[in-house]
């Protein structure tokens, strides 16, 4: 982590902070209310008011944190302190060199997004910050920055208010003591009263300022600052009221539409966030233009809107309105000086007496929208019970996965790889294959790995897998004098993780395994998700001496155009070209031969997967394949059984 520069006026800054005598004080309801409001406005799991001491940051109030203070050296707040008027915005801390190895990022609470605004004392010194944080990367709008500024000023007002009240209490106590002991002269008593009056007037002014700031924050808590539409919190409140009315008047049915802008992230990345905000404003305006008085349009999150249309009780009428929404997206949008087409995926749910909770309605509208995404986007779909069951299963898999990661319910099996230049029982290496144990064993490994990639947990699982494979390889080496190579699978999510290369280097050093003894297996599709980034990462690992195997070759895309650029050492022919049920020979000897010839021309060795029969082995040997893997040699086996094969 790159430490923040200590301000030149650090002594003055600390003096300003300690003048308020607020450090290590008891919780305060006013500060807690401000923090809660911040978390609600920004919809973040973490928010707080923090004060920066000499060697620590201390949280006067916080949401989502289990600690009351941290070291100053690892704090985001220390970076906020170098500016008196600018916020610190960190969209993704894991990609920011200043914070990517901070214990607050790599460990609990696993901060990714951070936005902090300095709390500035009247003398211009920064004494702390108000902040919001999230465990996922995200952006922040100009309007949200303004809300953060209001919150920082409100925090300073609360700090001064607290100091003023304490001072006033001391003055009044001093006055009572003076009167009791008759030690204060009339002139001094008048001065004390005048001072107390000035303080009371100042307190009243500050209270009015605070009330104004709170009103602005309250508005920000219920309305979207950018579009001026009701936000998620306000929408839920209004939807619950609508459900109550429908329960007492069953004929008052309505329809809810969930609208998600397709590929909105690409608009932000290609044209900039300002253009993205302009698009959201235009979408909000068009949506408001097609609803009637009394209907509701709300902005739920970055690119998601929801609409309530009253008086519709059937899918036919709901379809008419859904088509009306589709038409406003069929018209091009004027963005960055050009006309561009932006589409939307829409979910529709007709709300009847089956529904009594807002969360259920929103869930089912979201499931309808999810169905539209699966159908190819730019369409609308009604909620279907079967899709809900699929989504519930998806959520259950994620829950099981999280428990598996927490309990380390994983194991490895090992499938041998044999060189064709020797007797096929002589093994030259193994592919380490991950297996999920415990509750996760009820689900397929494929489903669990997909869930791990979607959630990002594959990064943590992958680190454990590499270390376990390295340790098992050391045990294998004790059973043979042959040189062995252990292959470990790597996902697309791992390749783009900024800490992946450092993790690999650290694991090799900790286990004392030579890089040449480990090969990383990567599929074509994983590389093609971000080819330039993937090639850069793989080149760095190849330069360490590691093997790089291109897995499932022939089933991906852009294979030939990228094959020369990829820093790979071996190509693995996918089993679909080698074996099939009821067939003893090669499925496609022409394609297999072409792949082997191409790889050899590029000075690459070839492994054929899925070899199950002696006829397939003989055919591959004739085609000069270098190595084979499959049930002809052995299926995946335990570490103990794998060692016995040596």
C-alpha cells in the first residue's frame, strides 16, 4: 500500500482536532443518524464518520464495520486529509496501486469502492472524513458527490455543536459555582451572561443550518438526485401502500415493469460517465412521458428503472404498455453528437391478490427481466414460476458455494498425462481437478465453478487450489525420480484479477516448487474475454518458467489468429475430436492431424484429451501426438492412488 503524504500543517491539524475533545467519546445518536442516512442514500453496506489522529483513524460512527479504529497508515482517510475541498473517489480499490494490498482491501471488510469527503474545521484544517464504501466496484455521480459534501458539512456542524454545548455547560457550571461562593463580581457575571447569550445565538444559527442540510439529505434519501425520480427506498414505500390498497379493494389491480438498460456499462466506458448520465436523464424523461397521472416511474439503481401502472388486470393490457416502452427505446438517442441505439430488457408482473409484500413483486418483476436478458435482450417477458425456481436454484448454489469456501470443503483428484514416446503407463505429469465436498457435492462441479466465477470467489478458490497442487506435487516427487509437471486450471476471472501474478509467485516461493514444474491450463474462451490483458499476464508467468497449456483447443474462437501471439507451451486437443460413445477410433482424425501439424510448426507440443481406447492411442501416435490423457491410462484418482501410478 502506498502511504499518504503527511500534510505540512500536520501539527496545526492535530491541534484543531483535539480542540474539539471528541476522540474516544461515547456513541452519539446525531452522528449515527447521519451515518445511517449516508448508507441509505448511497445504498452501500459501509458508511461512517471518521477522525484522523496522529497514528490512527477513529470512527465516531459507522455502519458495516466491526472495528472502532484502524492504523492511520492503512486508512483511506489519510489520503483524504491532504485535500481541504476535494473528495477521494476510488472506484475499484483492488486496481488502485495506493490501496490494492491494503488489509482493508485484501481482508475484511474487503473494500472495493470508497468515496470520502474531508471534514474541514473553520480554520481550514481537515480533521476527518465522511465516507461510504462497498464490497463491489462502482461509480459515483456528480450529484452524489454534492450529497457527500453536504454530509461533510453536516458532520462538522455536529462536531462544533457538540463542542459548543460542552462549552456552554462549563460556562453555566462556572456561573453557578461563582454565585454560590459569591466570588464573581457583577462585571464578570455580566460578561459570562453575554458570552452564554452569544453561544446560544450561535447554537441556534448552527441548528438552522443543520436542519437545512438534513432536509437536503432527506430529499436525497427518497429521490434520485440525477433524474429527480423516486429512488428505490421511496418506490418500495409507495409499492407497499399500493399493495395495501389492493388488499382492501381487490379490483384495484396493477402491473409492475422492471426495466434494465442493455449494455449500459459500455456506454459509460466508451463515451464517458457524463454521457451516461445524459442518457439516463433522457430515458427518465421519455418514461415519464408515457405514464398517466397517478402512475409511478422510479430509478432503482444505476441503469434500472421500475414503473407501476394502475388499473391493469391482465397480460393483454400489460403487453400493450410493454410495447409502448419498447417503442421509446426503438427511437435513437442523441449521445456525444451522434444518434445511437440503446435497448432495454423488461420484466413484467401482473400484481393480484397473491402478492402481499413489495419484495415479492420486485423479485418476480426482476425474474421477468432476467428472462428477457436470457432471450437476447431488447424484449419484454412476463414472470414465470419455472424461471423463479431456476433463479432460486442459482441462489442456493451461491449460498452453498459461500459455505464451501468458508469451510474449505474442497478436494483434488489427479488425472495422469502420459507421453506417447514411452510406454503409456509411464506418467509425465498430472492435471489437478477440483472437487467440491459436503453440501456442494450435491451440485455439479461445472455449476459450482460457474457460480464461483460469477461471484469472484474463484480467485480465493484458485489460490487455494494452486497451493494444494504444489504441495501434492512435492509428495509425488518423493515417489519417483522422474521429472513431473502438475497442471492447474485457471479461469478468466483469475486472469484479470490484479493480484493473480503476485499470488502465483508467492505460492511458488512458499512451497519451494520450481516454476517449470507447474503448468497453468487456460481455455481459448477465457483468454478471449480480454485477450490483451490475458496475453500480458500469461507472458509474465511464462517468463518465470511456468508451462502454459491451451485447454479444449478447437472449441473456442479466434484460435488461429491468436495462437501465434499466445505464450503457450502445449496445446490440448478437446476430447470431442478424440472420442465418442460407441466409437473406438478417433472421432475426427483429419482435424486432430491438422491441429497436431499446426502446433508442431509453431514448436508446441500436443496433448490429446479423452483417450479411452487402444485404437485411439495408436492413431494418435501415428499422427505424432506428444502425450495423451484419458481413461485408457486412468481416470481422475486420489493423491494416494496417483502416487501409486508412479
